[in-house]
C-alpha cells in the first residue's frame, strides 16, 4: 500500500481466501516476510485474527501531532 496500511484496513494484497498476492515476490514488504504467525496472533478463526491484529495495530500506531 503506497502510504502504508492503516490500522483496521484489510491489506489490498490479500486474496478472497486471505492469501498474499505478493508471496515469494521481491516487492513483498520485509515486515510481511519476517512475520511468523502464532496462536496468540491468529486465534482460532479469520475473524479472531483480524480483530487481534487490528487491536495491536491501533495500540502501536504512532501518536498524531
């Protein structure tokens, strides 16, 4: 995403079945390539994973001045 991915916004590179369109490609962001999913992050469903990730993104976004 040109200006980064805002918290709570679905990545535009995800397919309908939540696969990365950039997987294995050099243009895939480094953060995506180093991310190692685990149960604490993913929960037991897509809905739970997106809710957790959204909460973490919002909690860690830089303060707006």
